[in-house]
C-alpha cells in the first residue's frame, strides 16, 4: 500500500471513530507500528491530525480573539447568516449566540415583520441598534471576553425563564463522534443550557470547523435540529453527520 493510501485510510478512520490507535491500524494492514507512527508524525506536521500517546485524535482549531476572527471566512459566514435568517418567522423569539458567524445572521434579519431577538452577547445587541422591527433582550452576567458573551449563574437564571423558538448556536468545532465543542467549559455550559430551553437549535458551521474537536463538549450532533453549512462541503464529508439524523441546510 502506498503512503498516500495509508494516510487517506488513517483520515477515514479518524472521521469514523474520532481517534486512531497506531497498534490497531498496523495490525489491520499487516505493517509495523513504526510505519504507522511515522505516517502519524508526518500528518501531524501537515496539520491533518493531533498526535497523542499511542495514536492520534482530530486537530483542535486555533482560537484567535474576537476582533481577529471578524474577517476570517467572511463570504462564507455571510451565506450562512442569510440562510439562518431565512428560517425566522413573524412573532418568533430567536436566541442568537455570540460570535462573528452569528453576527452575520443579524445583518440578514428580515425587516418586514416583527420578532424578538434574545442574546447574551453585547456585540450582537449593538448590531441591532437600528433594526426597525426587532425587539431586543440582552442577557447579562460575567463577560467571557474571548467570545464576548455573558456566562455564569446570573445568565443561566435569566435564560431559564425563556423558551426561544430557535437558538442559532456558534461552536468552534464539530465532529460526528465527539459532537459540537468549544474551548471554554463555562461557555459550553451556557450554550448547552440555551439549547435545552429552545424548541430548535441550528448550528452555523464554516468549513474549517468540520471534523475538528475542541476541549469542551456542548452537545452531540444528534441533539440539534440541523447544521447550516457552506454548499461547497462535499457529500462524503457530510455523510457521517447525516447519519446522526441532523438536517443539513446548505448555504
């Protein structure tokens, strides 16, 4: 088997199982562990996976600060925002997560009918200052500056009183095995709580977040109503997510 074929197989295993165990791969291919370990080292150097003792796991995305993320994948985020905004109906209560992708939802919100936007992000609330038909409810709490969102007990208590029709959830990574994840424990908890209060949760995913894993799980993919993804994502990459019964909305 060619090196390129082995590496492709390793990536397939990683997507399917969420991890690669060098010994098991070596045995299944009748090769030495040293050969597989060398492949894993090279793939890690190329940014394809993360080396761990005995094998590999999906790579964790970088977490640049909020201002740095604003211009990353902007065109793709705009399409995701427009697709998400198109799901909103008159009179609904919509909870918007913080983040630069959900900010694009704000910029595409309908202006011909009334609805309510709830958010725990002051930056999202500010974006809505001049929107003509959106009632805005801002949740307070301890500010997590990386994502510019309120977290903690105060925010949790306020959110508990609400029953949004749709929660547009932002994440740093999505994986069919490891689920929807983010880099901070408290932020993961608040996102999970909002989703538990909402009738439907949709996740906005730029292509660079697919098949990645961050430190803190929010929810399994099967627990959300749908994923909103760019239209250029391949069917092969989306298939494991479809198998989890998540609706896929392409933008």
